[in-house]
C-alpha cells in the first residue's frame, strides 16, 4: 500500500518561528507575521497540491478561523486538493452537520475529509455554549456520528438519546461518496467511540513504541465491533539536505523561544483535560534538555504549542526512514506541517517524497507523469498561472504575489513576513 500525505493550513497565521495556538491555550494566543488571508492560504494549498499532498488539515477552535468557511473558499483556488476539515460535534445539530458535509462534498466534487474533534477543554467548550464534561462530550459524539452516518446512507432517522434528539430527519441530497471520518483520542472515553465510527484513527507523533501500543489498543477495540481501521499520524517536519542543517534549523526555532513563553504555555497546557496533550507534555516535561525523544523525533515544538508537539528532524533520507518506520507499525496516512508552512512544504515535497517514491512507498496522486515534478526544484506553476520563487513563494508573472504584494528581497519573502 502506498502512503497518503496531507499538509496543514495555518488558519491562525504563519511565521518563520513556531506560532502558538492549539489545545489548552486561550483564545487570542495564536498569530503570526503572515496573516491567514485567502491569498496566503491559497498559496500553501496550491503548493501542497502541486507537490503531491492529497489533502490539507484545517484546525478548529476559538484561536483560528472557522474551518468550514475557510476551506470552502479555498476549493475555488485548487483543483484536486482535499480538505480535512476539523469540526466539533454538538455545536450544531447532526442533521445540519450532515447536510453541510453533503453540500461541501457535492460542490467540491468529492474533496471533503472530516476530522472529528470532540473538544478536550471544557473552558473553551463553554465559550461555545457547551457545558457537558469531557466524558459526556464523547457520549454525545457517539450519538452524533450514529445519526450522521445514518443520514448519509439515506435513512430517515429518529433518535432520542441522552444528549441528542431528532425526529424523521432525512437528507434530500446524499454525499457521494460519504466523507471519510478521521478521529483521534487517547482517553478511555475516546477509544470506543473512535473504534465504532472512524475510518482513520489519528495519533499525534509519539515515539514508535508508544504509537505501536496505541494502535494495538485501537485494533482490539475495532475488532470488538467487527471493524478494521486505517491509521494516521500528525507530525511537524524539519527536513534538509543534511542532518546538520535540519538540526540547526530546529535549534534556531528553539533559540527564538523565551523561557518566560515556555513557562506560560506549559502552565496552561498542564491544565488541559486532553489525555493526548498530557502524553505530549510527558515527552519533554517542559524542559529544553533532551528534546530528541526518539531517533529524529524532536519535542521542541510542544514547548510553546498545544496539540501536535513533535517534529521529525533530519536529512531527507533520515526523515524518510522514520516515516517508513511508522508505516511498518501500520500508519498509512501522514499529516505534516512545518514553520513556515509555505516553504516547508517544498522541503518535504521535493526532498522527502521523491525518496519514498523511489522506495515504492508513495505515488503522486496525479499519476506517474507528475511524480517527478517534486524532484525538480520549483518547477511547477499554480493553477492560476503563478510561478514560484526559490523559497516557494508563489508569484504572478509580474513578480508579485497573488494578493498584489511585490517580492522585494533575495529571499522572496512576502511583504511583512517575519524572519
């Protein structure tokens, strides 16, 4: 089986440094030197599409733009790229959510993937008007996905559960195909729900031994329901031509983080209700020391970022080796990212994916004719005719970015981009 790769859309802003935001952090902590405009996110999306990423994850939360609206706009500036839309069950009715997904799937011509995020922080959930505790939220998610799946099958649904109630709900137009459901969760409340409803179970980037244990747990739970799951992993990546260059970049990111910022973020994350977040914190303990927690697996991102807090760091070949190692455990989908997301997509797409292609582990989704594009640096143009500068920034033929910004320096940075 060939591997599937997705990229990430930073709908909270982007930077050449690690941008805060994510699980356990208060609203307003995210941001960056590159605002999350349609023009900039469109550059990232088109770049990911050209390089061979199948989809792009878009986060959900008070700290970022709404995933449904942002991705709906980006379908107009891409051709093949799918959008892994993170959403929270219970904040809308299951019937409305099923209808929204059906409309998105139909109008985008089948480019919707759904990332179910139950919500690990009660404080943030209360801001949305949700006052259930964590275990009750997972119970509601169970009911929610039961109703949504039935609606997608064309059934008339009446459901009276502990948390949700609908009568004779039905969709007039069904999604074709039904969007696959991606679901993560490390708690005892999350596992059975994921086993019953997910197509792809997601884990954050823990060391291989811990990932193996988690996958065995999920296989056992899925078998009890007569199901088989696919597995995916969420990781940051710092890949360079040499290991020395990659670790130098990791050190540069680390040097840009003040001790006071680490202390403040860690204090917030320790209050998180997310089991996955606590597993991330345990990898580094809030310390800058011994951040390589497994060969080529660096926990430095998690010092100032909630959610996925580890990165694969190394030469292109080393990163490919680690990806193959996770694949040997049963991982077939990889959701990757890097800071900044535009440039780092090229490092992965032109450096790592071709190695995996030569090993028979990856095929460009556009077919064999496109598989070599990623091996020719900055060779392609975007669907609207824009070309790319040597750092991956898309420009129009007159030397400006799609939003009209003139490229002013040798690095090809958009105006105002942080260094």
